[in-house]
C-alpha cells in the first residue's frame, strides 16, 4: 500500500523547470500543458518566495479535452507564434506537462518548425511524472546548453579567466541569488570574470559563453553532473565541492582550490583568504560577550534540502558551538548521497522525510530550543514556544530579495539572526 505525504514542499519537474527558466534574463518559458499547471506553478513559486516574484507573465497552451483527444501540436504551434509577438525575449523554451507528454505531442517538430521560421525556440521535456523540482536544474541547464549548441554553433574561444558556477539552483532556496552574488564578488575580487547564468546580470549571451569558460566551479551533485557533461563536450576543467560552502572554512576551500588551478594567482588568492579570515574572526570576537551572557549554545533542529540543511548544521556545530539534535532532509536524494550524509553525521541524527506531519512529530519529540527551517515549521515552533529561522522554502509572509548565507557577510548575518533569536 502506498504511503501518504502531508505538507509536501517539493514541486514537480515542470514546476521546477519553469522556476529555473524564470531566473534567466531574456528567457521566456512556454508551458505546453493544462492551464492548471501554469496557475499552480505561479501560485506555488510566488507564495513560497513571499510573492517577491509576482511580476512574471507565463505563456501556456492551456490544452483542454479537444487537444487531449486529437493532439495539441497545432495548439503549440499557435502559442509559440503568439508568445513571440506578445512577450519580448531572446530565447523561448517550450516545457511540457504530463498531459502533452502522455498524448505524445511532437514538441520537437513544432519547435524545429518555429526555428526554421526564424524564431529562437527550443524545447525541453519536463513532465511532472518524470521527477521533482530539484531534478529540473540539471534537466533545464543541460537542455539550454544543448539547444544553443544546435542553434548557435560557434568556434571555441576559451577565456582563461572566465568562470561558470554550477550547483546553486534558482528559486529552490530563499538565498540562492544572494549566495550566487557573494560567489561572483569573490571571483571578481580575485581578478576572474564570473559568468552570471541565473538572476541579476544573467543573459542568453552568457549562456552562449559557457563553452568558452576556463573553469567551472561546481557545488552539489547537480552541478557535478553538468560539469562532467561540459568537460566531455567542450573540455572545460572543473573544481568540485560536494557542499555549498557555508562559513569561513567554505570560502577558504574555494580560494585554495582556485589557487591550485591558477598558480599565477596564488599570492593574490592567499591574501584574499587571509583577509577574509581576519575580518570574520574580528567580528566573531565581538559576538563572544553576547554568546556567553545569553548562553547561546542551544539545541537545534534543521529542516530543509540536503545541500542547505546538512552544511549549515556542520557550520553551526563546528563553527558556532551549537548542539545539532537532528538534521531533517526534505528532498528526495539518491541512495549514495544518503549514505554519504549518514557517514558525515555519524554522531548526530539525520532523517530523510518529505512528510510535514512526520517532521512535526519528530520535532515535537526532540523539543529543541530553535528550529532552522521554513514557514511550514512555524506551527510547531509556536506550539513549543521557540524561535524559527528561515533557511528553506516556503517563506510565505517574509520577503527575501538578495540576502546571502555565504561568505564573510552571509555567515555573520546568519550568526546575528541566530543570536538575536535569544536576546529579545
């Protein structure tokens, strides 16, 4: 008998695909599915992000019973032409829902026909039954790279100082854009040129330049899959870190790995690393009196996706002396990644669950002094009369535009928020 899930915070593959596409400047997604898919994507994405992205217009074929019975290819052809006329963009990406995939609509033929007529259109197969929102990052990223390679066949012109960043997925955690901004700033401080692919300053032209990068800096398993593909296709080397680099140790690791790859910049990178540590320790020392006066060593539970909750737990435990009672991973990850996390947290409890009710029951049993999670944990936090800090989606009721948890500034901002929860 199949088990049930309450308060699931993970969307389907189509919802994740549209969320990724919306984060790329100049890209217009065209949803080939029912109107409900588009409405749900818009509501879920905007509610999850505190309605901070409610200004985006979605194009959708709005297929109905007629198209389900007789096929919706003609309707897609019509929608592509109408979308190009109404919505300005440099690249139009058709993504499919369950209905259009089940009836077998030939999206490839329709987008090829549109491309032959001069429209910059590609298609990516993203039916919801083929995965969840976290799978969309790899699917969409690779789909755009392959689509542009077919449409814009350029000669390789490698720029040694141009660097792509992969593995931090847009609109899947509330701090993605601020985190990417911190990494871009770090690269540019070291004399590199970051190639923004998502969020502020991202363009379709930047995506065309992916092949010309001298290095790919990669985080998480999603980024690794893309990096391996680019190494095979374009010969681009990469450096890989299996976690998002929270805390000063994470930034130092990035700089050390860059220094290994660029020996001519080693002196500059070492100096930036020393300055970052010096600044971090200076401000951390100012927090010490408050830490002892208010006894800010608390029992904490972290709830969120693996690439956020796990490294943040390590940072709080090793870098701030907190007692992490449990790390609850809410996204569905492969077995080998689960085994790796279990090894990393041999002395701490780690739970894998997408079910909001079970998560609440476990938190109630642990009775921590603080929760780092999402808006879905506010109910149990009120019941236990403890603070909750948002580290994952949804964040309905709170707007997060460009805040970061990475770098010196992001790490200190997190420690400030954590400490302030106990000094009021």
